[in-house]
C-alpha cells in the first residue's frame, strides 16, 4: 500500500500537520461515536418493540385459540340441533 504524503507548505511546521491530523481523527471518532449511540438507541427501541410484540402475541394467541374452540363447539351444537329438527 502506497502512503501518500502531503508536502509541507513554506512556513508550515511538521508539528502543526500532526495536530491537524489528530484534530481530524478526533472529529471522525466523535462522529462515529454519535453514529454508534444513535444505532444503539435504535437497537434498544427495536428490542423493546419485539418484546412488546411477543407479549401481545402470548396474550392474543390463547384467546384466539379459545375463540376458535368456542366457535367449533357452537358449530357442533348447531349441527346436533339441526339433526334433531330434521327427524
């Protein structure tokens, strides 16, 4: 990998370019930290939503099963009563 170096301008010291580079690295690091924080909050929000959806499913699933059983019982009861009425 070729490393490109920027030639020093007249009157520009090497120490100054190192400080500029460190400042740039610091800015990039802060930007990445902010991005990380934002993504972490988004992940926490999604995890919370997932937990809420699972809780909702656990509550709804047995209720819908009971409703289906109740519907089947009514259907069988109606069949029996219609059989009696046709006799």
